[in-house]
């Protein structure tokens, strides 16, 4: 059985950018950097909150085990 022929991939030629398109791209790139930095801040908050919840859940389960152990004796 013959192997499939490979297709030649050539980069597409970008059309020349108009000044209006350049301004729009610049505006979108600026907004993207703002959104990424806001996302990073929220992720840091979320991680801290998640770790705090984990810590409290661990403490509560530890106390619950201690109470049941003391009640059994």
C-alpha cells in the first residue's frame, strides 16, 4: 500500500496592515495584557483562599477524629 503524499505547507502572506487595523490591534493587545494581569491577581487570591479552606478542613477533620477517639474510650 502506498504511503500518503505529504502536503507542502507554505506560510500565508499577511496583507499590508492599514493604520486603522494597527490601532485596533494595539488596543486589543493592550487590553489583553490588562486582562492577563487581572487574571493573575485573581488566581493568586483564589490559590490563597483555596489553601486556607484546605487548612480549615484539615483542622476540622483532625478535631473530629480526636473527639470520636475520646468518646470511644
